[in-house]
C-alpha cells in the first residue's frame, strides 16, 4: 500500500497517510479540520511513479527495437528481385 504525503494549506500540518490507490485523496486536515489538504508528490508515492515511468520507457524502447528489426534483415525475403533492402542478396 503506497504512502502519500499530505500538507495542510491552512495550518501547515504535514503527515503521511497509508492509502490504497483506489481510495479518494484526503481533503480534511486532522489538525485544524479545514478541507485544505494537498497531496505532495514525493517520498513513497513519487518513487512509485518514477518506477512505473522507467518501466514504460523500457517497454517502449524494446517495442521500437523489434519494429526496426522487422523492417530490417528480419523482414527481408532474401530475394534481391523482390526485396528493396540495399545490399540484399549480397550475403
Ligand atoms: Zn490544518
């Protein structure tokens, strides 16, 4: 379960809250009871966001690589008369 950092815009009270990602964000400050809480991006939650970002980037670049390979030698028929790849059939 991720940890979210909250800070109150009313009294400045800051704290961490353990919440499920499906739970709505907290709004009411437990100290001053004003609905001025703001969720901070940092700490555990920020780390999680970075992690998923890296994963997405890795996945994407891997996809680009395989797509490039399909256009290159992998997609070559080996027949110089029907393949437009420069140098096809030389090897
Ligand atoms: Zn407060």
